[in-house]
C-alpha cells in the first residue's frame, strides 16, 4: 500500500492540468480488465439505461477465454462505448523501466489499431492502481488522461494524469456514500468516476452485480446527472 503522502507527491509530479467545471456534474462508469461477464451480464444493464461506459482493456487478454473478443470490442465501439488502455501485460508500472513501458504500450496500440483503426486509445488506467512518477510525462504524451484507484471527486484544477475514482465492488460498496459522491459532483460542477471489474450475480471481490450497476445508474438518473465516457468528459475539459 502506498502511503497517502506519497500518493499526493506522485499526483503532483509532472501534472497535466485541467479545469473541471461542468454545470450539474457528470458521472463516468469504467471497467478494468473487462472479463467476459461485463458483456454477458453487464451490457444488458447498460443498454437498458442507454449508458455508455469506458472499457480499459489489457491487450494480451483480448480473444482469450473468459475475456472479450475483437468482434465484441468492435460492437461496443459501434454502440458508443469507449475502448481505452490498461497496458498489454498488466504489470505494476513501478516495476517497469521507461523502455519496457513504451514497448508494452506500443504493442497494445498496434493490436487495438488493427481492431479499431478509427478509434485510437486516448485514455489510460493504471494496472493495479500502481502509479509511477517517472512514467507520467511519457503517459501524458500518449493519453488524454490516466485514471487511478485513489478515491476522490474531480473538480476545479486537477491533474488529468492522476484522476481519482471510486470502486464499485459489491462486497464493500456503501450506497449512502455513492449518493453523496454523486450529489457532491452535482453541487461542485465536478466529475465522479466509478470503476469495477467483472459483473455477475456472484461477482469476484473486485466486481459487482447487475443490480449494483442498475442501482448506480438509477441514482444518477434520479439526480439528473449524465453518464458519459471518460473520452467524452476529457474532450470537454481539454486544455
């Protein structure tokens, strides 16, 4: 676990400043790794609410058992969802040299360039939440944003390479706090990102149920907060 003071120092290093002031707030829903249950059990919920999500993909898992196929990714993109980067190998960035990270990202980019030639990967999620200050400049040259696993509301002057997010894990989610985060985003003209992994009636410790997804989307709808992809929001706050 990274000490909170060290997290703040990492977030402050090599910032990519953006000003977030979105009247009425906005919410994003993201999936890391994207096990196949997101397609088989989660997509129907997204469709029911006409909600678009961001899918942070690990390149080496595409077309592998238990994960999404290239054809399914193409369908998600065609329907307005965002396909984003979660590296090729899913290693902690703190354990990778700059040259190793560059090679990893280029390999990922080549694969997705073949699958989705008209949709280059524009946003990134740190594998295992592992940020590394010496990589942030290189990431900033390649991506519009980098999402962490550090909880927090995105409002005012922020570093787009250290976007905070709240986990939506069935075993630990506090729905009172979820509503508070959405209300704060609305009140402060901010942005709140939620992330999870699998979607199942019996989810992993890092996943949620279809009912959890529906409850989040219902809360956002009740408050009148739009659900947009990370790509959509980063375009709205671009420098």
